[in-house]
C-alpha cells in the first residue's frame, strides 16, 4: 500500500496525527535528534522470526534493550531470531530502517503478528515511521491500536522484558 492510503485509512478511523519530515534515519541513535522536535514516545521496531517460522513485529520504546529469550517466553513463542530483510520487504513492504507497525497495512495475508509494548498502548503520542524513514508520524497509542485492528492485525499488548 501507499502512504496516501495509510493516511486515508487513519483519517477514516478518526485518528489524529502529526507528521515531521526529516533526513533519513536508520538507527535509534540517528533518530535521537528528532526527540526534541517531536514530543511523545519514540519507538524502535524489531522484525523477528520464531523457530516455527512465524513472523513478529515488536514495537517498543526507543531505549528499551529487549531480552529476546525472555520475550519468546512472554509471547509463548519458540526461540526468536531477527527476520531477514527480504522477508520484511515481502511481508510488510518496507525496508530495514523504515520498519513500523503501520506496515501491517501491507500484510494482507496476516502472516506477521504485531506486538505493542504495554507502555505504549495508552501513550498520548507514539512516534513511528509512515512506511519510510524520512518522516515520523505521531499518533495516540489508542489510534495505533485501532488502525492495526482495522488492518486485521490486532496488537498483542505485552510487558516487554528488558535485558539486564
């Protein structure tokens, strides 16, 4: 799907959002400069594959160091590893650096389970990419969940375990 379709869907759901255009960012460190320009919860996204071949997109706050072994237990999944870029592109239509829960709009076969950190679920503003890493969109955690459900990807809300 295209970005205009994404925003059309958000508008039809009554979701409010703000967008900030910026230079391409590929890492959490590169995006740190945006935090002052865009209030709210900043995120990072992990595209994972479990030992049974299932795909997961996990969205957490930007500074959380996720314990993947413990996360697999929380989500009742077999061992996690990072998914391949080719799978991300085929399933979600985005490239590394631009991964976002909003890419669920592109997963028509519902092969990717979307997990949202409980800490973000009720946030007034959750900042994510709009299918590209040259902009950041802020929308409420509730609106994000509504959009995911609309695209047949209801978010799994989870307490995300942190590495010691």
